[in-house]
C-alpha cells in the first residue's frame, strides 16, 4: 500500500539491504518461481497498454480520420497543423500549469489536514471519514457540483452576499486566468483525502522517541516538527507529489464537467482537446496530441521522481 | 510487526503549557474547516436532489419547500436508464477487478522473488503504467482490429491494461516483506509453485488485495474518459450515462435530476465504504503488516 515508504522507482527491498539475498539467486528460481506466472499479466499489458502506445508513434504521423477509409502516412503534418494554429503550445501550457497547481494544492491541503487531524480523537476520526467522501465520488459529479456552486447566481455568491451584506455576482468560472486555478483547487479538493491518509501514515511511522529526543535536546515543538519529523516524511511527499503531478496531467472529468475547456479554451487540458478532436473525427490529430501527452509525462516522470528521491536519500 | 494504523494507543507526552491553548482551539478549527469545505458542497447535492424542478432551476443552499428526494430518485431511475447502466457498470467493473487482481498477484510474486537485471527491467515495465498515460485514441483502432470494439470484453481488457501496473506495484512491495521461509516450508512438504502460490502466498495477500480492490473499483466505477472512447454509445455505464445526459439537452436546467443521479451513482461505493471503512483506511495507510 502507499505507505509513503515505498516509492515509484526503486522497490524498498532493493535499497541495498544486506538481508535480501536469501537462497541461491537465479539458478534455483526457475523451478520455484517459474517465469510463466508472468505471462498472462504481461500478455494483457502488451496488447492493451504497450501496443496502443506503440501505435501512437505510428498513427500520429498519418492522416487517419473518420472522413475516409484508407490511412496514409502524412509525416509531421498533424504536428505542423497543431503548432501553427497554436493549440499545441496552448494545451501543453494549460496542462502543465494545471498539473503543477494540482500537485501544490493537493499536497498543501492533504498535509495540512494530516497535521490537523493527527491525534486519534473521536472528532478527528469522523473528520477524516468526511474528507474521504469526495475521493469516492465520481470526478464528473464533483465537476457538476462545483459548476452549480460557482455559477454567477450560484450558492457561493449567495453566501458571500449574505456575509458581506451586498450583492456579489462574481463569474467564478468566467475568467481566462483564474478559472484554471479554481479547477486545480477543485481537483485537489477531490483527492486531498487520499493525500491526507498517506501523510497520516507517514507521520505514524515516525517513532515517538525521535520527537521526544528532539524535545529533550531543547527543540521547540515548531522546530521539532519542521526539522525532525518533516524530513522523515520525504517518502510520503515523493509518492504524493509524483502521483498528483503526473496523474493530473492525465486529468479529464473534473475540468470537462466544470467548464468543458472554457472560457475561450483557457482550461482546455490535453485530454479535453483529445476528446473534442476525436469527437470531430480527426483521429490522427487526437493521436498526435495523445503522443505529446505521453512524451511529456514520460520526460517529466524521470526527473521528478529522481529529484524527489534524492531528497529522501539525504535524510 | 503489526502497526495498528488508526486508533493506535500512543504514548502520552506531557503537554507543555504553550500547547494548551492550541490543543483546545484545534477541535474548533476542525469543525470550522469541515463545515464550509465539505458541508456546503455535500449539502448542496442533497438539498438540490430533494427539490422540484422549479426550485432547483438555480441551485442554492436553502432547504426545499417539500422534500421530494424519493420521487426524484425514482424519476431518474426510470428515465435515466439507471438499471441498464448499473448492469453495464457491474459487467465491466467485476471482471476487470477480478482479472487485474489474479494476474497482477501472480506476476508480482515472481517479480518480488526473482533477482537480476532482466527482472528489474520487467518490473520497471510492469509498473510504468502508474505514471504513463494510456494511448486512448489508438486503443480504439486496436480494438477494432481485434474485433472487440465497443464490447465489454474490450473495455475489460483496456482497464486491465491500465490498472495492472497499480496492482503489481502494491502487491510486489507487499510480497517483498513476506519472509521466504514460509514458502520454503511448504516446498519442503513437496508443494509445487502453483500450490505454494495458491495456499501460501495468496492467503497472505488478503490485506493488500482488499485495498487494491477498493482502489481499482474506485477508478473503474467512476471512469468516464476511457469508457467514452472504448464503449461510448454502445454500452452504458453509470458515469458515461451521467455524462451523456448531462451533456445532452435532456437534463438542461434539471439540476435536481443531475444531483439525484449523482447520489444514486455514489451510493454503492459509499455503502461499501461505510461497512468496511476501518479496514480500507488501514489498508491504504499500509498499517496492516510490515
């Protein structure tokens, strides 16, 4: 489970623990742990995951569409088109900003909640359960709920009007700059319960005597927290940041239900573009964007995970 | 070593005086946070789902003049083709989860126990799907070539391909903490690999499989993106149905029905969660066995 102890690249046991080498490695394993156990899983992975990914590299360079039956190579035409009308750069930018904001918000919220609800009181346990409800809800539903909440004549403005005593009619979902930020915050709202659980698990694995030792050495509670306990949370941070960042790049439901990509396509993340273009029958263009998404996530995944893991090693 | 994740009895640290105020303010802060942040959106769902069409035209937080939650749920159930979509969701979710858990655990056992370069490469490939996005568009083409386009079987295969990585990541990590001696004892008694896997490894995996089940169910039950590409228009699932009716004009200005639908759709997962919350939470936080 995501204890926060495991991370995405190196399995925990492979961290050079000396006790790992039980029994003869290699030679005897063929009989006791036969390779054919891997076959069904890898067959499925190959057909339904790797093969379509390979296809991406082929069909992004064709003129595949719903308008004609044959598929011909088209070189870099799709990319040329997407570059020239600016959608490629715009969608990429929107996606990266969205993902970075989600990672930031989700971790801030999740971490804050974990610290706030750390003690096992009756109230805290109830609050944790409540924060897990959005995790279970459909992301699409979350999008619709917030769309209703944030309409110009929606409940948020009603609440603000009641508090300030004057009519508030902010079009929360009408800004080409801030709507994206709001969408990211809502994405974070949906998933913060899960981040909270992982941070809580991380906090619980830190032995009490570590903090106690720090306190005996004269550290204030503030110091004890930030310079002793927080660095020990590094594995949980790695897991949460990497999954939030890379997961939200593949986001769709919340933004689609909230804004549908608007206003003026300012929240059109890559998957919304792919969905829209696919619906128009422009399959090759959709594939080209899908390849862009794949390459971006693949290129970002390695440095992100490496940087985060480096921080763990220092601690 | 067993580490109870929640409800753990922790050693009391004598509270210093400066923390007294903060400790007393904390419960108030919790309530002050939960009510607006979670209470408002959830209340909006329930209240709006209980209103008449006229009242729900512009959803607000006021309670309905007359609660008609039951009627609205019934109306959605009939008009929104919920029974068909519910069956469609089950038809896809159950086999996908079963497949992913079985094949994932089998592969994880080998990946966890073998060593060497090849194994490391295979493991990296197997878990790459956790971060890498699936190629949604070309999957459609591939399924057409395989004759699986728009079918439940194709959808199940796609979900399996996407979520095997998650299962393998978690289960492999878990098996590495299981001592090899347990297997060896069974092997001494003459058990072959299949026997060892089925009667020694699988029973030990119960906690991690329980959590993986929840996570995968969560993803697959609520998925609309992949479903749209693979079975959109051919097979109804609950989220796909919500998406289509909310997009089409049918539910335009029918917030009460959309929110009633959301409640209907979330109930199964909420029910499972309510029954098994303690186990789920301790599973996700990895408290069970270390």
